[in-house]
C-alpha cells in the first residue's frame, strides 16, 4: 500500500511540476514571441504530462492542461471564430493502449467486444493546424487553431502555399471548411536554414518551428518566400456532406484539388492497425517530412457523431506515438526552479545532445529522492531518453565514466529565490515525508506571488498581450503591480508618476502604449475566462465553463457562493451542477466566503466588465434548460445522452429540484421520477427526448 501511495505521490509531484513548466513555456512562446525550447521539445513536455494522467486518472482534474486546446490567438492578428471548434487529440503509446482505445469506443457505443468497426489510419504530420473556409468553391478565409474556438486570420498568407487551392475543382458543397496541417519538408527546411545563416539570421530549430513561424508572419511577402506544404485530413462546417465516412471525405478532398496523405488506409482490426503503425514507423526517416505517430479515426461519420468529444479531444480518434529513443550526455549542473506553489524542482543542465532528431539540453530530475535512487551526480555521463517523443528524462548514470571526486547531490534546504526555509512536509495520514520540498515563504516569495499574477494574465485567462513572465516580474519588483486590480490602474498611476514606464529599459513609448491598449482591451472579459483567471482551487477551464453556464452572471455565482454554507440550498445548487460535486463546490464556497478575496474582488470588479458566455445552440428547444436523465436508456448510453444534451445547449444536472425544467425517464426510473412528479417537473421518455431534439443531438 505504501508503494502505491508513494508512486501516486511522485506522479502527482511530477504532474504538477510539468504543468508549471508547460505554462511557463506557453507564456514565453505565445505572449512574448520568445520561445525557450523548440516546438518539438514543447510537445514532448505535454506528452509526458498526458502519459502520467493515463497511468493515474485522478491527476486529470479540471485544472489539467490536457483539457486545453492550443493557445489564445495573438493580438497581432485579426481573429476568426471557428464555426466548429478545432479540438486536439488524445495520445496512446503502446499496443495495449490501442486495444484499450478500441475497447473504450465499443463500450461507449454499447457494442460487443467482437464487433467490427472500420478505422482510418494516417501519419500524424508535425506541423501547424490550419482551417480553410470555402464558399461556392472559393477560398474566403484561413485561420490557425488558436485556442480551438478562435484562431488567427492568416488568409493572406496561405495564398502562397501551392497545396492550398484558391478555387476548388469539381462540385464542392456551397460551404466547406477544410482542415489540415501546414508543414515543411526536410529538403526545404535545410535550404531555408542555409539562407538564414547566409543572411546572418539564426537558423530554425526544426521544420515544425519553421512552418509555424512562416505561416504566422505579419507580412505575407515573407510567408511567400517560405516553401510550405499542406495535407488535408479533417473538416469544420460543411453545408452538405459529400460522404458518410472519413475515407470518403478524404477522397472528396482529393477530388477538390487538395493533397491528402497517400499513406492513409482503412482497417477493420487492431492487428492490421498495429502492422500499419510499424510499417509507417520503419519508413519514418525516408518520408521527407516530420511525423510523430499515426492517427486512428472511426471511419463511420454517424458513429463519430455518437461518440462525440470528451474535454479537448474526440472519443472517436487518437494519436499513436512512436517509441523511445536514447542518447548519452554529460550532466553539467543541477538548477533549482521554484514553482507557483513553492515546490523546488531540480532540473538537469546537459551538454546539448540530439535524441530522435531533437536537440536536448535540459531534463527534469523530478525530486531529491529520485536523484538519490538513481545516484546521479554532477559531472556524470547520463543516459537520456525521449519515450514516445515525450519530455527528456534521465534513466541513470554510466558509472564507469563517473569522474573522480563526484559527490552525491544535496538538495538545498533554503529557497534559492527568497531564502526562506525549504522543508518536506510530513503527511499526517501516512507519517511519510512529502517527495516535494517546498518554500515556506508563501507570502514573501516572489516566485509564488508573481505566479498568481501570471495566471491571471495567462493565455487561457485574461490573455493580456505584453504582460508575460518578464514584464510581470519587473512590475512586481518595482511595486507597480502587486494586486490584480493594480493591472488596470497602471496607466492612470503612470500618468501621475514622475518616473514613466516608457523610460525604463526595454519599454519605450510605443511598447508602453501597446501594453496600456492591451490592458484596456481586457476590461471586458467573458465570464468563464474571468472565473478561471481567479485561480479558485479545483476550478480549471472546464469547471469555469460549467459554472458560467449554470449561473450566467458573475454576481449570481458570487451571491450563491456567499450563501453556500454546508447543508444550505445554495450549496446544493452548486453540487447539482453536473461535473462539479462536493469538492469543487466547497472550494468555490470557501473562496467567496474569505473576506480578503471579497475585498480583492471588489477592487477588481470596479475595473472590469464581465460579458456572458456565447449561447450554445440557441435555436434548440432545450437551449438554456436544466435537464436530468434517470433510469436505463435503451437507445444510447448515459454518457452519450448527456453529451447530446450539452451539444443542444442544455444544462445537465444530477438531481431533481424546483429549478429542473425537464426529466428524461428511462426504464426502471425510481426516486428522481417520483420527486419530479411531486414538484411538477415536465417528464418525458427517451423516444420523446429524441423526437424533441431531432434524434441526433447535432
């Protein structure tokens, strides 16, 4: 039992640290245009993060980065709202993972294990996702993925990509959004870097980075000089579907003039899918472009629709990642990073080494127990692995190459940022020391105080352009921004100050005015983003959306939470929101019942305006209504029914109350049906529900 608990604790520790590291790199790349690692290394961080969640599902709470898609679009570009969200893919890493994926699909659909389902399998291109909108066969707009809901307008830039037709061939639908990957071939990448070097410019780290940077140019003329290509593999809004299968859609795209990956095939068995995966892996180096796995998709579009989505990814598709590659390097030093929760994380600094085509120069060392267990010392030659192209990890030291005098590493017992004591807490339940050493200077440590401000300004919260890591740390150090409301009074205080921000190194008049404009642009913020930005414990993006949908205004949420003492009707209202539950309800109530939080909110709300979330399926007969499902459904699973209701804009609750609008009762309905009748709640059966919403939920 102790071993299992320790394994979970270590996984939780690594998961939290990875989340902090990913968030830091997000800020560097998306907000400051100054990435600290390559795109491939960033992808590796995310894949390791998700692999931990696959092994320990309890880590996948609502603050998990695995529920996020892309990043908020840059303020440098005009925005395009995707008619249909551009979501991401889940990952698998082994044969066993594939079998579990196939079984999970069949379970959701209520099929027997031996039932056959056709899947397409295609190489996963390592590039930049792009959505192309055609009206009457003519290209009218192009957008990057962005945050999945809103992307950057790159219409002018895609005109130079030969694989993207400006006018479609054949007889396409009147409205057709084609989605795919913009990428760069190895040959073109090498030629581009030669030109970069000849012009005295820094070379690109890898083809994916080059493709992304080329497409996201403000000057289309620069993009036109870059040799970009495009593979089509998906779609968004379509006025009339030209096929009823994934494979048929790919053939339709080809007939319209798009390049479709020729290695895409259709299979009916897991054995054949795995054989195809291994064949693609063996040909990986000779393809001429980067891939990092194979994507499997349910072929039947009707089944895709039934399966729907979970969080940021479809249930009907997954990406099978390639396995580990290893190399050796010399450990030159161990640096300590302090996270926003005060956790001290040791990071290995390595001589740069190429592992699987990616240059690796740092790797996580997890914690001091892990360093001791592997007996890793500064100066050691170490074995570095990228398992499934995930975050580099050190497997161990090559002992025969250990230099004389190398001593065991000793973790510091003081915080390197503020000098406070750094301690390992004792778990009162297990009497074991926490694997994480934490700074005790919670209120004085800049590493923690600054992170609260960073979260508020982060890409999935307020997304304030120009308030990245460096700027927030700078303003905090100068005493200009210490509280959330200070952000919005910065310009006013700057006007009254003799020491102007524009006179500080790194700013200037133009950049300062851009910063003030970016702050001003965020005085109105959508409700779910604002809730997420507050950093309430257990309230990540998914729960923020749930709360926003349920309460519609911030004041309604706030007033309810203020009255949500244990056992109260207000607490029950929070609990009744599908997906919230006791733990989150308690955290929300605690946040709003805390006086200092209320004071900070008052100051903040005096500076901002909160806009409601966009309506979902407002034309649906159940949009905005609270529905409850009970009893055994015959034509769909309970999860499928809930997903259908949410797509129609309904709010799904787990219990009956006087606020319930509609109860859908299946076979053997019990106490909920009785209570609904007692309260006078409208009750219908499954057939009536399907008739009400059109039978598809789409």
